[in-house]
C-alpha cells in the first residue's frame, strides 16, 4: 500500500498525513491530495473529527485548507474511529453514507505510522 506515490514535493511534504483528534469517537475521511492538475501523483491523508456531524463537514474543511496552499483533494471514502489514548488503541470501522467506505487497511497503516507507540491499531467492517 503506497502511502506516498509521488516524488518529493515541498507542498505535499508540508501536509500532515494524519490528523484525527485527541480522543473518543470520531468520523473520518480518507483523501488523496495532489498538486496541480495531476491526480495520478498523490498522497493519502486521514482527517477525523469528534464534533463533525457528517463526513462532508470534515471534507469541506480539509478541501478549503488545502486549496489555500494550492493543493487539490479527492475524498475516497470515510468511516469511524474510536481513539483511546490512555489504552494506546485506535479502532477503525464503518462507512460514510455520502462517500462510501474508505479502505480501512490504508487508513490503519497511515495511523500506525503516525502513532508507532500505540499498543493496538485495528480495523474491521
């Protein structure tokens, strides 16, 4: 699973791969981020929110933030997470009604890279 399929790009290198919030239940989206008009050269990012009512709310914020930096993004799916920092666990599951189910294996790998000290980062349908 390629988390990054493009040559180094300063704009993309400045984008955090995972931002899922501090703790608790959240909705999340998995997005492909790219510079310019070439969506074939992209980087995956994961964004979550414990306060968003809909996956589209998360995507709208991410899209607007990236657009300011001259980057484009496509949402490739969503799901839910339970993040328990004290236990060192994150569990990924579910789907977005609007965007469909994200590839949780990609999400989980990216989260593992961002939280290497956690005891358990798992997913299921």
